[in-house]
């Protein structure tokens, strides 16, 4: 786990670019693959809000337009290993 949802300390890299690198380089998932994995996990864990993720929101996370993922997504991301 690389701690994408943790706050940035000591001037470290923002979590959005780290998420993109983890998704793209480590997992080799497209944004749609990533969405599919999160939605599948949300469905399995009965986390209804997590099933509403789309590539638009993932893109906003990765560009930093959203400062950090909403509370419903944090445990799902952590469960995936991000």
C-alpha cells in the first residue's frame, strides 16, 4: 500500500499524481479498469456510493481538481492497495 489517501507531509507529492502512477504503472489499469475494480469492490462490500464512480471523477482526482477522495471511496482505495 502506498498510502494515496493519506495527507501530504513534508512537501511530498500530492496523492492525485501518485494515484495515477500507481494505477497506470503499478497496476497497468486504464481509468476505466480502475473504475471497474472500485465499483466491483463497492458492490461486494455493499458500499452503495462507491458504485457511482466514473472516469470523470478519477480524472479529477488524478489532476488534483479534487483535493482528496470522498469518505466513501477511501476505504475502497485502501482495500485495493492504493
